[in-house]
C-alpha cells in the first residue's frame, strides 16, 4: 500500500505532498514517511498511535479486553491473560469468536483475548487484523523527519490520547495538539480548533 501511494504521487507529478492519516491510516502515514521521506512536505497523524498491540493492552482503550466493560465477562470465560500483549507471537495463529455480553473477540487460537469489539467486524478488518496486531513503529519513529502534526481528542476511548502523545515523543519534528471534548477522528466533527491547527501547520511548511 505504501508503494502504491508513492506511485500515485509520481503519476500525478506532485513533487511533494502532505499525507493525512486518520486512525489506522496513521500507521500507513508513519510507514510512508519512513520509506519515502523526500516525497513529503508534511505529515498529519490524527487519532493514531505507534503500536496497536500496546494500545490494546491499555485498559482505558474501549477495544482492550481489560476494559472495564468487558473484563468481567472475558475473565469468566477464561479469556483474560495479563501477559497476552507482551509479545507478538504468531499473528497467523489467531481467530475471531463471538462472546456473549461482549461482542466479537480477536484472540490467539484457543487462547486469551487480544481485542474486544461490541460492534460487528468487517471481513476486511478480520483479514488485516494479524498485520495490524504486529505493527510496531516505536523502534523507528525517530527516523521520521517530515514536519508532523499530531492531533488527538482528549475524550477518545478508541485511541486514548496518551498513545498519540507517544507519537509526539518519538518524532522530533512533531507538534502535538490535544483537542478538548473531542472523541475519535475529531476531523469528522468539523471543529474550528482543528481547522485552525491544520491551517497553522500548513502555513509553516
């Protein structure tokens, strides 16, 4: 996908552009900025994080099996293991199951829960989940040198802002903007403060 983005830039004859990655698209932006640094004039990462596995281990994330909404039900079914997120393991040795009072659960085959979702999971998401599970940019974030704007909502329970803050800490060229009373993907709310932050960032490029 990263190479396809670069090919699109070349076909459009754009010398350099700004990539705006939202949620899971933030990982794509991180990879693109690392592989094609000379193709970017700027990078915007919104509601993103450097490591999905670490986010799913955080009990404040609504998708975490340790979240207060799911932990009791998953514990009763023997699906909680406090060490489950410490290692990637074999991403292909995973499966999806339905769990009463929780929803859809991503877990190791016959093992502990790794993610819990009260909403239906699309077939596409099911297919790509093993790749998302093993994505971890923490060791190479420092290689990103494009000017970067990191946007986070302080009420985001899908990508808690502490994880977006880790992007800021890892990317030396970044600016971090925390948007008050904003949830996941605050661009969808058409907020004036977000618009102002983006315009300011683009003016400074």
